[in-house]
């Protein structure tokens, strides 16, 4: 499975117990949603390998899981800190008004006056609101190579056009 077809949804932590269980760190919005996806793809020695989830449970403030075929603590320890990915096709379909962050990466960002601010390269979670990381190839007329634009729909984000790969924002290019 290629990396373009996979979406990282979490990470394996240290082994738990002697029967091959592992601690799970979920990146999904609802932490236990990670267990709804199957199969998992885990990168082992640079190659994505398919694993089926055998069981999972809440443990303290987190989760632990048992993968089929991992029955010994030593086997599980070899996967410590490996990323958990799922097929992009396994993600639920969204309405036209919703989107996954990964869909925004690479989109051009322009303000209402048509000024090209750059391209989305990342998203940041700040707690209060998400933030677009927008980078230009070269410093622009305002001396900016990177901008952090709050992802506030209607206030700052005016429209997102998947077809044109373009986000229109109400943003002063001097910021």
C-alpha cells in the first residue's frame, strides 16, 4: 500500500502486559473512533503491513489494543512508536460543506481582492480554532513567505472550492 493511499490516524505506544497488547495514541477527533477502522496498516522496517484488530479496551486515561498475530510481548515491542494508518477509502464520506484537512493541503489561498497569499502546507490546532499554514514560494511584496491564517468559517474563510483547489479568505496580505 502506498503512502498516498493511507491516512495516519494514530500511533502505537509501548507494549502492555505479556500477551502482545500495545498502548494506542489516537489522532482521530473522537479517540475511540480509531477502532472503527479496519484493517490497520503499520509501517514495519519501511514497509506498510496489514494488521487486523483482535480486541481493544480503555485503560486508565487511554487505550490498549491487541493485534491478530501478535501474541508475545517481544513481538509487540518491535512495533513501539510505529504509526497506524488506514486506507483513505475507509474514511467516511463527507457532505459538500465538510472536508478533511488533507484535502486543503496544496490549495491556493487568495484574498477577496484576488491577491495570492500562497499555498496551504499545514494545519495547526490551537485549542480555540484551527490555523492554516500558508507558504509562498518566494517572499511576496509584503515580505511574507509564511502566513498563519485562522480557520474561522464565514469570518475569515469565505469559500473553499475543491474543483479549483482554491480557498478565498478575508485577510490583509500585510499580516
